[in-house]
């Protein structure tokens, strides 16, 4: 079956530091890949996505590239802010006749200190 | 355009009681997904519904859990005879359609945090 593995947190950084969160996946076929962000007490918000190999998703300074050869979708940001403190989830979706349910990684908590 | 609405936001039930969680999808969306998030874990798929149809319930526990999405009104996730292990955050997501060759984004509600005492 499908699965997503992401690095465990928490990740603690200083403001303006470089952030990388590793994500690898196992799936049959050609899944779409997503990063979601969850702020305390809130639901998930889609941060970025990529639907095919070598696509790069980007949003709010975050980037991730769909690497089929390494089955990875690592999230990066060059200069984090305190407001980036949240839990980040990597997820995949593989279209099937019965919809496109998401398979999530366990989440990585990021704490950015001023 | 209002987002996905869930209520209640917090629900406390004693063991053995019933819990009803409601989800109103975004306007124009006819597909609803329910996910469960246990403490300090990622989200796990439970069920996928379209209006009046359960399409995929492969993630639903076989007993005590049921879901519906009637022609009119919100989608309901129902948990009968709750136990402490049901304590979790339950998230609903909606999407406009299921499309071939193009992923449809899912929009998440704020969740219902169920506590079983």
C-alpha cells in the first residue's frame, strides 16, 4: 500500500535559518504529492503540491521538488520566520476509481525562535 | 465563499455515549472525506462520501462508526458507545469533483476535537 515517511521533529531553528524537512514515499503508479501546514488548534492548509515527476511546488517561500528517482518530496525554505512555527505534513494522493484519499506522514513540528 | 465548516469544535462525551460530528463542505463541493488524527500522529483516512453514497470506507473501524452525506444537509460522522481510544481530532475535507488526470485539492475544516472521559 501507499505510505509516507517524514523526518521526526521537533525541529528548532533560529529566525532566518534554512529549513529542510525530508519526505519519502512509497506508492504504486504516479501519485500527486502535497505539503500541508497545521497551525496550533487549526485544520490543515495546503502549502504546495506537485502532480508529476520533476515538478516543483512553491508557495510563501517554501519549495519542494517531486523526485521520482529517489521517491522524495523534501520541503525547503531559505529563511524562516517565527510565523512559520507549525506542524508540517507530507502527503500523497493516488487517483483511483474510488477517489483520491490522502495518505499522510506523521508530521514534523517546527519551532522558530526569534 | 465560506470554507469547510465543522461543528462542534470541541465535544466531550462519557464512555458509552454517542458522538455526532457534522461537516458542511464548501459551496459547490459534493465530495467529502473524513480523517482522524490521534495525539501526536498524522491524519488517517476514514471514509469518502459523495451525496447519498459511501464510496470508500476502507479506513473506518468495523464497529460503532458510521458516516452519511444526505442529499440535503451536512455530512455526519457518528460514533456509538464511545471509548477513551476514540479521543482524537476528526477532520473533514471537501473537494469539488473527482477528475481524471488532475488532482483535486482537498480543503480542510478546523476539526472537531473529541474527548472521551
